[in-house]
């Protein structure tokens, strides 16, 4: 159920919300629940049709698994973002399977797949919004795959460290090498070797469970 405070959030997050009829809003209201996910918990796996996700707070990571079981991060979603690939069963001609985990403790509205499909099928604004979101998802996915296929690992690692530093507003990143490997679709050993190289070049310093950016300019020249 959606209370008045959360309805304001829906109105800000869904451009079509104010144009919905009272019955259409009621349909979503009666088929939505607010869920709390702890950091590291799995929200969606590729075997399910979980539903449409609207992130109220926190951050989610969307990724795929290689045949060898290696995780490849496609993109992240923050407050106000919508994920439709978790309801791929209601999307025509889309069989793209993804996994979704909570990066930090997160509050997520889960909208029933069937209710959203019903709304999408009879409201052109909802259908248009859905198409825009899917196009955005695939654009981000293609960018991630291009990085993996055509960009050298040192550049990808430099970009990741700078992106995370800017997002978290700190030069000290409390990440394990395993965590970085999962995000970059690589092996932990490869990450460790490249970070060691960065350290030898005076770009970063390494401590247990953390990486400190020492020379931001050199890192930016790499990306």
C-alpha cells in the first residue's frame, strides 16, 4: 500500500503518475509493497519474474553471470530509479536475464508484474515510460559490455576508482579486491596485480580492505 508521503515519491519518480485515473492509481496502490533489503542481499535472480522495482532509498547493483560464474556489473540504480528487467516476463521479445543485489541497506517498492502490465497495456504514457526505461537499461548494458570487450583493464580500473571516489566524496575506498573484481567482471588476481602496479607508480596506496587514492591526476590520465 502507498501512503500519502509515498504517493508524493511516486509522483516525483513516475512522470505519468499525475495523469493516471483514480482507478489506475488504486491498481498500483493495491499491488505495491515496500520492502527493506540489507546490504548484500539478493533482490532478484534470473529465474524469477520479481516485479517492477522503484528504489526509495539505497543503491542496487544490476549484473549478469558468465558461464563460469563470474559477475559482470551492468549498472547501478539509486533513489527514484526504476528497474523493469526484474519484470521481464511482461516485456515483449525480451529474454535478457539479470541479477539484482542491494549494494547498501535499501528501501524498494515492489510493484506486481501483472498489475504493471495491465496498466501499461491500457495507458500509452505508461507504455512510453516503460520503453524509455528499457532503452536506457540496454544503453547502459551495451556501454558496460563495450568497456569489457574493448577497453584495457587499467583504464577500466582507473575509471571505477574515480567514479566511486566522486560518488562517495572520499579518497579512501573501503573495497576488497574481490568486490572490485565482481564489479569489473574480472578475476581477483587481475585486480590485485593492477592495484599493486598502481601502488608502485604512486597512484594509490593499499591497506587491508581499503584503497587510498594518492595521485588523482595520474589516475585521470589513465582512464
